[in-house]
């Protein structure tokens, strides 16, 4: 019988602090606290979705029992997980408090992981306060949330807070390379960068997208074009060409770009937003210190540097302002295509105005 399929997010879920991606500031601190015996009895893990909060909570729960007793024992019965999204009533917390009173049969500690803790009701939070402030010596609480601002200040003050950050594109690409190698897949680096950019700092999302791309490729080489087609992302080339045509006031080419985007089935809002981000990246490529902030392959950075050298700083600033305004007002327009075309023509006209201003002194 064939083995059941396991998604990459579960198959390659970290099982030790060393395998957690992009959160060394948290994992190293937790490891030092556990080994030194200075671990707080209430911890709060907060940060964006898919960055390793629950995984770190499970690893920490395992390490607590390994270090303080026998590493070879099975401590699964000492670890309790509660999903606060579906167990958010005061009765659920009271039941948890009743369990906390009993010491573990094996080992020294019981660890309680409460996921999405911000979903608890106010009454449930209040019922939990006293136990969280003065828990039994054998109990450790690990709370996890994506919305720290919704957690009551009285809860926050009783916890040691760890802020998880969004994972850098380079770290996601490195992990996707590892997964691809383990699965025996051939992938292009720009394709992995595109997946990582789409995930927007969430490793779990990148792995979900990666699985989808693998299914779509049917064992073939995963190329940049294949990923772009599957994710319905506009190619960078159209943004490079559009910005050059805006600078040169090539009106006919601008109309053709808009028509091409629509014929390929893309929403013009995506085009406008992508063009605004492209102009921002070209502005960043103006200086070596800011170009390093761009989370894109080095080969693409060279293209941005080349285009930025051909662009006037004032023109780029005005273009970004007009595109940002178009992005905000797009949904309120009764004729989106006409609105986008007018904005592009307005940006293209700016270069003509600047050219006239430069000629005027010499003509006088």
C-alpha cells in the first residue's frame, strides 16, 4: 500500500530549534533559558502567520522535559494543546485550570500550549489570570497569537513575550532549496524567489504554494515561467518596458501594455500596484545602501540598477505619487481602464513638461 501523501509544511516541520527557519533571536534565547533553568512559567509567542510560533512551542515543550528528566522517555502525555479559536469560553478555561492542579505522572513538568489565545473571551481571560500569575511549580504555559494587540494587558504583563518576525525571502528560498533537494526536484532560483515573494514572509504559505507548483509541473523542471503562469503574476519585463515608455512618452506603447494586461486575463489593479512597486524598487536601486534591501535575485538587481541610472529622480518620485493615488482610487472608478490610461498619460506627459522647461532658458 502506498504511503499517504503529506504536505511539505507538515513533512518538513521543524523538530528542533536548529531546524527553525529565520527565528534565531527566539530559538537561541529559549535554548539558553531551558538549559540554564531560568525559563519563565508563562510565555507568549506573537507574530505573523506561518513563521513558526506553534512549532517552537512544541519544540520547547519537548526540550523542557528532555533536559529536566530523561531524554529517552516519551513525554507526549505531559504536553497539552488547546485551540482557543474553538475553545474560547470560560468553561473551557476552568476545565484547563482543573487539569493544571495535578502533577505529571512522568517527568517534572506539564506544558500547556494555547494557540490563537487572542480568541479567548474576556471572561475566559479573567478566569485564567490567577493561574497564569501563580501557576503550580510543575506547570508551564506557552501562549501563541497572531494578534498581540487583542490580548488583555493583564495577560501580557504576566508573560515573557517573544516577538516572531516575518521570514526573509533569502531564508525562505534557502529552505525551499532544501525541500526541493530532498524531493529530488529540479528548480530555477528565480522560480523559488517568486514563490518566496508571493508568501510575503510566511514559510508555511511558501510551502503550500510550492506543493501546488509541484502538482502543476507533473515532475517537470520547475521554471520561472511555470511558477509565474500558475500564480498568475505579471512578468517583471512588462514593468521595465512600461517605465521606459513612460520616460520616453511613448503613448501608443502604453495603450498596448494596458491592452496586453487585459487580454492575458489580469486585473488592471494588479498592474498598477505592481508598477508602483517597480518604481519604488527603481528608486531604491539609485543607491548601493538601499539596493541591498531589495529581496530579489542579484541578476534582477543589475537590471534595476541599469534602469535607475537612466531615470530622473524627480520623475520617479512623481510617477510613484500618481501610481499610489491610482491604486487608492481604482475601486471607486466607474471606468477602471480609462482611469489607468489617463494616469499613465499624465505620468508620460511629465517628461515632456520637464523637457520644455529645460529648453526654455536656451531659447531665450
